[in-house]
C-alpha cells in the first residue's frame, strides 16, 4: 500500500501530492524524484514488486523525457521552484 502526502511550499505556495520518498504498492516500488529541467516532482516506478530480492530495477528518470536530469527527492525536500524546504501535510491518497 502506497501513500501520497501533500507537500506545500510556504514561500511560493507550490503544492504537490507525492509519496515524498521510497514507497511500495502491490505491483511496483516507487520513489519521489525532482527533475531539474521540469522543476517538478514526480513519483516514478523504480522496480516491480515481485516479492523477490532480484526484482528488476528501473533507473530513476523523468516521466516527461529521458534526457532530463533527475535526482531523488530527500530531506530537507527543497521546493523544485524556489528551494525552500517544503512542509509535509496529511496523507491524501492511498494507492494500490
Ligand atoms: Zn517554493
Ligand atoms: Zn523533466
């Protein structure tokens, strides 16, 4: 069961709903990445959740373009628009 959280930037009011890190659903494992080109946050699939240790790993990527540079979005979770640490809100959606 994966959980999305609402993240909110107190400086520029940018708001997103993402997992905010590694997450796992029934069929896949995901993580939250920030794309430096799009200046957006995305949850992307990083592996199929087959239940076995040798599940195929998928490199982190931007869903918009394979040419975009992405990195994992981790604490202090900077806003992709302005760099302020985003505030974590309540869980919003249970997926899977
Ligand atoms: Zn911001
Ligand atoms: Zn991108």
